[in-house]
């Protein structure tokens, strides 16, 4: 879109989804002069100037012109060049001046500095054409999805000075590591620019700039390119729920509540000490949706995980009585936020149907993954926080008392197909005194490792796509520390090395078992066999693919090996294909091998199958087809 009037109209209407092409700093030529043209939105400003390295930070050298009544300001700077630092000086109606980073900048300073940088993101030579073609032909719902969640600043540190790895270093080390471990996607905790490391990236000031902690925008493109060349999808954690109060950021950008909501009851996010966006304002809609589209269009990102959706949906989120005002219908739904999320998902998915939009939504809000035309929010997937909370509560409990909370493992199946769920064991579960996943396991040292293997196998068997946080794969002992790398040194110890080998093998088993992913979102892919053996802490379930393949999964969350454990099946011939009790990863080595069910009615089934389920173990059996038996 080249017509300036059209761009301005759509921007103010909330339907300009490439607003980054117009606002911000862009290469420009006037006559025989080349430089950059700077534009910003500040409708309540009395004066706007651009200050930077190119003019000695002189606030009178490049004063902007107001080009429309709705507050777009612009100025051409002939001698501006890439990597120049700059800011906008915004004077409010009273003449008070604020120095602001460019909301649309493609690159920003960090490490205590707050200026934006001139940068042209065009010109990167992509090598992922094959992957992008594959992505367009892929069905996310029937494909394996096993996500490795990463904080780029604390996966590894440089040994000499404890500095961050660069995007290039991460491409060279993280990418092959994740591929070798058998994951399908990397999910990056927020990399949109943020000033405070302790926010983990969730307090964003640069919605159009990958953080410069690790390199330039082209360096980040290189990282994504290498992921794609290796067959890995890349999901970004994206934060439209709130923004921080840093003076150089979006807060009261032109002296008024511009990006944030003006209502006293909707402006503040009390617990986080941040501001909430005004989702009903067209320019804010264009801003946020353009941010999402930038990373999809220009950085080839495969999915966005939208953070803190519940905080957007409810007017009374984190508020007491008297601190919020009901909507026009008298309830607590944020109608503007609902409409924004529907608009966001429709905009992204209408342009890129192969992108994944994933909601971190922690309540029972209905139809999160249903289309907007049906009244849904329009996401592809939703994190299953309920499954995560229930299953972790179960595994932390003394096995003797688990019989009274057996429903913590089974209740999720009452709603498992109401949404398209991702099962998350994320960074949120290994911080703030919650313990690492290993230390959540009840029992002594060896039992913790056995239980963790069983728990991860239960996660793989349960319907839904999968996500685990970095460090889980080798049973990190301590909680996650954003200031330090994860403890790869633990791989020197047998128990952790065995866990590492186990997770790799489990991931590979998942990838080669369509029964575990082709029918994740309907009863066609799941059936209970034994859901109610709470006295022995046992579950048995059946998983099916769409071509007749079947797996039986049996898990024993007690310290007692159950021999001759019987249940009903529909087919006679089965074979153990995976067990968490394998000696290769520290198990006792109890195996079942090939199993033949007896032809007798048992619990409504044609055959009765007897097997051994080792203590604190999960076992997968595969139905043998006629072809396999004849071979």
C-alpha cells in the first residue's frame, strides 16, 4: 500500500496491519538527498522533534510537521544512517517535553540505554523456502507438536564473562541440540525489546524490535532461518495484555493516556505495576496487530503464544469489589478486548492460515479455539492450565494418599476436547518457590527420577500437544534462574544423563507414533480402559490414529510393581514398544515383550490382557496388525 491517505485512514480505523511500513523510521529520498523519514502518532502533542546522533541531539534541528488532524507527525532527516541512535521529543499541551523511544522502531538499545536505532530490516537472504512450503501443506492439528520452551538469555552463558549468547551462537548450538533431542518447535519467551531482565521479557517497550541483547534484526532472522533449515518451527511469546511504565516507553506517550486505557478502572494492572492497552482504540489495534504481523511476515515466525489472555478478558481480573465497573450488559467481560482478540486472530489467520495462534488462558472462558463467526476467540490452541495444575498436585502427593485424589489425573478428560489444548509444563512452574519439575516429585532421590519419567510418559499419552521448559530434559534440580544458564553440568551424573537419554527416546517415540498425535482433539483418538483404579494408583488408556493403529498406555504411580494386571481389550496381539523402566535410563528392566490376550469377555471387551506394570512406571503397548504378524 503506497497511498499515504489510505494508510492514514486504515491506521486510525484500526485496520492497517502493516503500520510498521509507514510509522517509525524508513529509508527515504527527497530530490538528490537520501536519508530517513521519521513518523510517529501523538495527537495531543503541541510539538514533536526527532533528536539523535545525526543532529547532535538538538531538539530544534528536525522539528516534525503534523500531517493530519489525527496526530501523525513526520520529518525527513537527510543525513540519518543505519545504527544512529534517536528519540522523539514529545511536547504536551502545557509545553512539558518527554523523550520517547520510537514505538515502531525495528531496533532499540538495551542494557540500561533506552534510545531507538535507525535500522532497515529489508535485505536478509532467506534460505527456508523448503520449510515454508512444507508449513503451508501441514495440518497442525494432526501433526506432532512437542515444544521446547526457551529463555534465550539463560539457556547458556559465555563461560569467560557470563555474557549472553548471540543469535548466531544460539543458532549454532541451541538449534542442533533441540533437533537432536527430538522436539518439533522452539517457543521463545518474549524477545520483543524489554528494559528489565527480571521481567523475563514480559514488560515490553519495543513491540517491533527483537531485543538487541543478542544481536540485530538480521541476526534474529538468521536464527529463525537456521531453525527452519533444521525443520524446527519457531513460536514467539507475545504480550498484548499490558506494557511497563518506563518513562521512555508507551506510557502517556503524548502527555495523555494514548496507548493505555483512560478509564480509572481499566488503566492499571495492579499486581504487575503496568498499564493496560486501550483495545477499543483503532490506532492501538493497528499498533498491536501490526506487531504480530511483522514477526509473521518479516521474521517467518510460525506461531504466536499470546500471554495473559485471561487478564485481558475480565474487567475484574486482579481486582476487588469497587475497583471495577461492569460493562454495558452488567457483567465482567471486557467486550473491547474480546473484539480485539477476534480481530487479531482473524487478521493473522486470514493472511497466513498456516500460522499457530496459541492462547495462555487460565480460566474456563468458553470457545477460545472456536472461530469468531461462532462466537469464539479464534485461536488455534489453548494452554491446558487445569490439566497442569491437577496433574502436578497429584504427582507431589505421597503415593499412599493419591487414592483420594485420583480424579486429578482423570478429570481433564471431561473437558479435553472442548478446546484444542497444549499441555504445558512451562517456566511458570519452576520459579518462585514452586521447585523444579524433578523436585515436585514425591519421594527420595531415586524415586523422584522414576516418578518424573512416569509423569512425562503420562503427559505424552494424554491427548493434546506438548510443551516443556528447558532443563526438564535432564531433570534440572534447582529452580530456573534467569541470570544463569541451566545446569548442563548435571549431565556428568548418571541419573541426569539417563533422564536426558530417556527424554530423547520418549520424544522420538512420540514422533514415530501417530496414535499419540493424529487424533488429539476428539474421542476418535482416545478411550479409557481403566480410569478408576485409584487404590493401586493405576490408569490404562487407549490412543488411536486415523488409520486403525492403536496404543495402550498403562501407568503405575505407586511404589509397588503390579504383576498379572488384567484389563479388557478388543484385539489379541500386543507388544510392548516403550517403557519408562528400561535399564538404559535407570529403570529396573522389567519388560513385557509380546503379549497374547486370552479370548474371554472381560469388562465388556472380547479379550482379557494380563501384563506387568513396574513401580513408578509407564508402559506403551502397540496393537500388532495382521501384516506384522504374518511377517
